[in-house]
């Protein structure tokens, strides 16, 4: 669903589904995509439920509740107990992207989806069991403060992050424009430092392009938003008219976005072939293929990827690589290949997330696989040419990854 975070995106309702789907890394501001509507077995808690396969034994729960009411020297809120129990049940799955959102958190998420947010311009995720920076957005407070992909976020306003979910961290980092947030950050190879960042409105163009030396086209995709595919189509037409010899597509630090956008953009560079496969144990597998209407289907392609390339970025990289259209340069991608769905919990039923004014569930409903069946979430995508961007490079404003990509593109163009 994520996205992406170069600009805020209003999420339309899907004509094929009544439920809002997310397909991205959970980030400080979410970018949204759509996926297959699917529900697993409902959990039964009735009197005869203990004999059922998917039942929960609530004996211990009620025993603890009775003890608390009999012995706890303080006020007990039944509503908070209920929310806490629900959150604990969801957290027991061990999936950082499947979370329970109380009414307040869900309202904040809806504000994000409506573009009513400000923050520091950073995407975060769980990597190696640590809350980490997936990507700072160019020109935002996070970028200006020196945050970069791979940084570990040790604390937020003095609170340790080791047991935080991504959504909890997101809620603490975002806030009103003009307010400050203090992050404890460890840059790779460096010691802990505290950085105070002032929040601001975040708006960044999703695509930029230019013609590099040797008539090499360069396209930087920062997010797969609802208008990104059309922008890429326009750029592809312009580059074809200019007779580019090869194209470098840069999705470094791009956390993803709309599935539909990734499929359409892949089709700009593929004559035919599978783009991505979506698999779920609760629904039939789906295969998304190239439309055959692409503009730059014969021009050599080089893709730049790194640890901040996730979700829709990995779909594009996997599609072009597995179909023999692109050489991947850089570092292994993040590995975010799961599809999330937002389900609003209103009274005893469900309703569309965008209209929800109560609590909600964000649940992983499926996973993505490349055309050659690489499990993106499990494996990520490895580059053909591995080259790192070191702290020394970063501090010296050098980009050996881009330099190598342009070198490979020039070779392929001959």
C-alpha cells in the first residue's frame, strides 16, 4: 500500500472492493495502494468455541480480569482493557504491518489519507528487529537534519523504541507543523546522537527526470502515487522523441505506493510478460501482466535500488529484472512484499476505512512475488552489480551508485 511519501495522496474508493487496501511500508505519512479483498477465519468465542479449530480460550483472560477488579488499587477502564486486549491479540501475530488502531489512531490515519498531516518527511520500518529509517524525503526536515536510509531510531522524545510498533512510532513522530520531535539516532558505524527536528508540511514531486551525458535518460521515482504512472508515460514519450540510448530508473529510498501505478509503470518498459504475482491463503492467486502499450520497451534499462527501495519499487525492479529488461545496480532492497487492508470496526460490522470514525484493523492479507517467484518479503531483491554508498561518499556529496549505473547504461547502449 505505502507508498510512498513524497506527497500526500487522497485515496479513492475501490470500485471492486469495499475495503481500503494498503501496500506499503508503514511510514510517517502513508501512501496507499489496493489489493485483493480477503478475510481469514473468524475467531469464535462462544460457549462451544473451545472445540473449534480457530477458537480462543478466554478462561485465563476472565480470571485475570476478576483478579484485577478484586485486588487492583486503582481505576479500571473497561474500554481501555478491551482495546488493550484486542491490540495484544493482533500483536501476537508478530507482523509489524498488522496492527490494531484505536479510534484516535484511526482518525489520525484518515487525516493522513486526506492529506491533513505534517511531519518530518521520513519513512520508517522494522529492519533487523530495530526501528529504522527507510528513507528521508529530499528537501524535508528529516533530510535537512541529516537523517538517511539505514539509521536506527533508538528513541523518540526520550522514549525507547525497542518495543514500539511501526504505527506507534509513526504516531509519536508526526505532529503539528512548527512543533519539535527529538530522535535518538545511530548512523551506521557511528555512535548515538540526539537530533531535534521541527515538523512541517510535506510535499515533494513524485517524479523528476533529465537527460544525462551520452544521451542517457534518468528518471527518479520517489513514490508510486495516483498520478505517477501518467507522469512516467509523458516522460517516456519525451525521451523516445529525444532518442535516448538507455534509461536509468532510480527508485532508491522509494518505499512504494499504488500497486496499479507499479503495474502501469512496468508496462512502459515491457512489451509483454508477468509483472507481479499476488498470493494469499484466503483467495485465488492473482497475476498482473504488461499491457503491451509501453513506449520504451526496446531501450536498455538500468535500475538503481537500495535498502530504502520497498513495496511497489520492488515490484518494478522484480518485473524488469525477471523479464530480462533491466540490470539492477546498488544494494539489496528492503523486502516489503506484503499487502495490507484497512478494515473499520464499527459496532458489530465492518465499513469502509475512509468513512470510519471508530477503531480499525490494519491487516496483512496477501504477499507479492516477482515473475520468477521470488518472495519479496522474505528475500528482498539483490542487485546484479552491488555497490554501496558509504558515509564518506554521503558526506562528500558523491554518488558512486549513480555513477556506476550510468556507466552500465552507456555500455548497454553501445
